[in-house]
């Protein structure tokens, strides 16, 4: 497989490193080597880690190219019209706010266990806390927002931006007499790159449209 790496920032650089380690064939697109429809035709799959505003400008050429794509963009609002357009134009995309396998496993824990606790503890309060490096633009993070989406109402989200924290997330359920907390901390951005490369292996058998990485992981388990 020949990979188009779109964006070589904090995570994109790790994608490149892993592809090098595995002797994979790849090309890099960034502000110095801009994407074009003609160039993308030379690749079997794309891995895109750019911020939301940049990704928005790339959507037309990405759809026109029909390149199978893995997208780790945050700070972007996915509206229904884009889902319809991607499917109509016969594209295969996988997206996630977080390509860490551990975070996606945590999503399942929240969905299967924490949501069930709501019926056991009628008086509860959820608290989501996340920390990232001080260059991260979106706050709260897409991962924290996904946690809140899973858990439903009565959610408080706090966040910090400091130093070079890669990613820390915790979810606490507070009741009158107990506090239940689960957390996840990233020590190396390679976890996101690993997940994104794994996702490219899932693209081949997908129907046209936009798919969630976490959903595909559950199906692949």
C-alpha cells in the first residue's frame, strides 16, 4: 500500500516515523507540498492529521480524488451533508477524535458500564476532565466531547492546556457516598499513529461513506 500522509505536525510526524520503520511507501503533503487531485491519484490511502480549518479547505479535493482516507482532525463540525456527499461520491473515510486503541476501549467501558450505573445511582454527577499541550486549539477536546455524548446529560467538562501534555482524560461519577473514576493517559503520540495505520487496513472492505474508528474496532474484535 502506498500512503499519502496529509499533515506532518505532532501526530503526522509519528505516522511518518512508523511508515519508515516498516519500510512502507509514502508521500507527504503539507504547506510546502500542497495536495492536488493529480498527486493523490498515485496513492492507495491517505492519513490526514490537520486542524479543522485546514481540513475544511481540503474536503473538495479529497472527495474528488476518491482516495480512501483516515482522518484524525479535531476542532471540526461533521454535518450531515458531508456524510451524504462522501457516500454519494463513492468515498471511504474513517474518522475519529482519537485513534488510541485504549481510548476507544474506554468509550466501550463508558457505554457498557458507566451508563448502566445511572439507573443504580439515581443521584449522580459526571465530571470529565482533560489535559493537553498548550498548542491544542480546541477545548474541550473531541475525545471529551465524545465521552459526554456517550454518557448523556448532567455532564461537567473541565480542561487544561499546559506544557507538552500529549493527552490525559478522566471520567468520574460522583454520588452521595462514592466516587468512581476511570482515566487514560498517553505517554507517546505513536499510539495515535499506530491506530491510524491500523485503520487504513480496514478501509478496503468498507461500504462507501464515513465510518467511526471505534465502531469498526468493535466489529473487528
